[in-house]
C-alpha cells in the first residue's frame, strides 16, 4: 500500500519531484534515464518528465515531435524552457543526448557566458559546456539530500515508536 493519501494525482507526484535551481530551471529530482533525462510514470506508462510537463502545462505534442530544451539542461522540466520540434530540428540545434557529466555543445551563445548548470562559473569559450565537475557536484548534492530525507524519516519513525511504547506502558 502506498504512503500517499488517496487521490494523489500524477501532477501532484510530478510537482513533488521538482527543485528550482538559481538559473530558473525546474530540475527533475526523480529517476533519470541513461542520457540524463527525467523519467516519470504518468499512471499508464513511463515517459520522459519533460514530455509530461509539456503535455500537462502547454498541450499535446504532435506525432513524431521531440521536446527540445531551450535552456540546454536535460534535467529541466520547466514548460517555458521546452519546445516541441521535429527530430531533424532537434538534431540541428545540437541537442544530441549525452550522459550526465558529458559536455554539451550549445551553438550561438555569446563568449564569456555562465555555465548553464547554475553554478555561476564563467565560461571563456564560445561554447557552453555542462562541465563534469558541475554534474558530479549536482549528483552528490542530490544523494546527500535523499540521505537526509531518509535519516529524518527514520528518526521520526523511531520517535513515534518511542512515544507509542511510552503510551502503552502507562506513561512511565
């Protein structure tokens, strides 16, 4: 049996897994596929988190269209950072999926822009890369956050058991 209240909709579950980062992206904190894109169970089947976001907040995606990240962050699910485009257009824009930690070539950006992960590091080249250090740091933070949540939940369960034992023993 699930720990969620009855009537918990897919949209509620989706919004639970979003974290807003400094550059404005809604970063997906749920499961990811091999290429770093979020994966979400919409109640019928697993789909990418950005497709669920686009369908929910903007509208249907035409057949044979991809969702392109205008922000170039594969973890982003913010609807206004997504655009439905043909596969050919998506490839022309240089959105070839790569695993987290790999660089991503983003064409047409001005020299001296900031790293797109939100870390604030100045990038000197004309191309903006998701640096391996940034991806590793983000993954480490996510692991620490999940561990902190688990520890807090365990502590809460322990305190509830202790309180129920005290109540059963008559308050001594």
